[in-house]
C-alpha cells in the first residue's frame, strides 16, 4: 500500500510537471505566432504603401502617410496614448510652463467624442461660456469625429488675436451651438485665495503647473497671517497637470510620512510609490476639498489621498476619472510618443481610472434660475436682503439697552472697549464674497460646515474623540 501511494505521488508530480511544461511551450508558441503575425502584417503594410505610392490618383507624401499610420496604431490603444509630431511635442512642453497660447480649455476624448474637461478661469473659452462636459463636434468646418487629441490641440491653437469657431453640443442645448473664440496667450495663475466668515481660508488651485506648490505656500502664509482656523481647498474644474506638483500639494497638508499615490504598470519600472515627508511642516486646519466632474488627474490624486488618510472631507460631485499615467518618450526625429504605462492608485488601493473620486458629501451644483431671481426681487430687493445682514436690534430706534451697551464693553472681551476693528473688510470685498456664496451652493455648504466646526466639537466634547485623526472626528464607540 505504501509502495502504491509513493508511486501515485510520483505520477501526480510527473503530470503536473508535464502540464506546466506544455503550458510554457504553448505560451512561447503563442508569442512566436503573435510575432509572426505582426511581421506578416508589416509585410502587408509595406505592400500597401508601395501600391499607394505607385497607383494612387495623385502624387503622395510618404512621410504624412506613415505619420497617419502611426497615429492610427496608437489610437487603437486608448484616448490618452498619442503620437506627437515635433511641433506638437514642443507645444506640450510649453503647456507645463504655465504660459502658452490658445483658448484656455483642457480637452479629452470621452466615449470617442472630443470633450471639454474644464475651461481655465479667466481665459477666452471661459469668458464665452464654454463649460465642463461640452462636446466639441466641429472645429471650424471640420468634424472632430475620429480626430486625435494632438490634432485637435494643434487646430485649436494659433496666433494670438485670431478667431476660431467651434461647434459645441451640451445636454441643455436642443441643437449644437457655434462659439467664436479669440485666441490669446494663456497665463495661468494656478492659485488664488480668499477668506470667508473671518476665519475660513479658501484656496482655489486651477491647475498643477511647475510653480503650483510654491504658489500654494505663499497663499497659505498669507492666510495664516490673517488668522484662519479652517480651510477650503477648491479643485473643481481643475484638469490636472504635473504629478510631482500633486504630490507636493498633498504633502503640504500632512505632518508625517504617508503614502500619497502609487502606480502599477506592466513593467516593474512603472511601479512607483510617492510619499510625503517631514521636511515641510504641514498645515493642520480642519479642511474640506471641493470637487466636481471637471476635477481630473492630479486633482483626483490630491483629493483621493487626503480622503483615504482621513485628512479632509470631500464635498461636491464625482470627479472625472482620469487615473492613468502617460510617459513621454522622445524619439529620434524630435517627435515623441505619449504612452499610457500605468494606472494611479490611492493609498487604500482604489483605482482612480474610470471610477473617479466619490465625495463624502454629495452636493450637486444648482444653476441660478432667472425666473426665480425675478420672483425674489418682487418680494424683497437683493440690496435689502444684503443690508439685513448688517442691521440688528441695536440699530432699531429706541432699542432696549443691553448690559454691555450700558457699560460700554465688548461682551466677548470685557477688557476691551466695543469699537470697530481696523481689520474689517471693505464693503466692496464683502459684497463680492457674498456674491460668491449666493452663486455657488457647493461653496455655501462647505462654508456652513466649517462655520459650525468648533460648535460641534464643543457639543460632543464628552464623547470619545479620536485624537490621532487630523480632523478629530467623533467616534461613537
């Protein structure tokens, strides 16, 4: 019986080894067959090129045909892999400097259609009303169907001051609409900042160019001087940009070494990890990040990392879902290949590509209805509503005196006389900030949440609070 068991085991091992060997041989044979098929196809390509050259009705240019063949080859992979002729490669290099000519839009191919990811605020495209999600179906008189990204970019760009017509389809349009946009030098100020409700800092990052992290440092320093205690980071309609800047920006909000993002590709060289470091002291304000469908690539890396690390609350709508890595490979003739080589993953292992970053608090952007605005004005004028924010009981004639008024002291600070602060914002600035909030319900929600932050912490101070969480979130254990 023991002899039978031993021999049975040997037979099983031999079978397993044989199957493994045959599998390897088959795999090798398949690879060789695939290579053989590829070489056969190249032979066919050469035959077709020769036939076109000698028999096509008009003389042909081999260079343009071969470039067209290369473009068709890379287009069969994914929307972000592309061949860049020398001129297109030079334009791409100019983009990352923060100053370039064009319309001011980030575009992508989505479901086979040329789509606006987002317009850059203050640019010609933004001013004429181009919006995220717009489908560009024609550039001048040429259809964009089957047009590559580099080709679309080269057609949209041109000399400063020259107009270009693009035909756009939007969900709210009954028929496509033509926009005339005058090209201009696009100077991107990547970071702007404001203050709401006296102590809520607001920073908008428009894109991730080479100076974004240093611009962010300046904005944070300026807001710190003004005494902010909470922060809103706005990356809505931010199309992305440089990976290293996304990592640097995320690092500014972390106080210890953390994984920010990692990549996985086909080769081990494409598997990389990017972490924060303690060289820069990160700010620790309670924080909300605003995102929407125009937040892509680098924006999604920042939002995804700070969400996974419980460092910020994400508010808005699901992001664009562009989470693939493109490696730029220069070629011998001055052209380059933009090749998708890996996918981005958040610290917890979520795939950004296609999925996007889902917010913790979903708030859809509400569009202002002109009819509703008119109705509101009938009931009470906008000016009157604004003034009500400054009028209180003490402004009424013959109002009853409170103790602090009688004694001439500030109830918040008994040792200080109740006088106006010299640091108050001027009326025009206050009006602009109020206008921001009136038009932007997502921003309203973020400001409201942060305004009640300290109140909530005080209310629940007797509950078990996780002090290791940068947000000091309440733990109901």
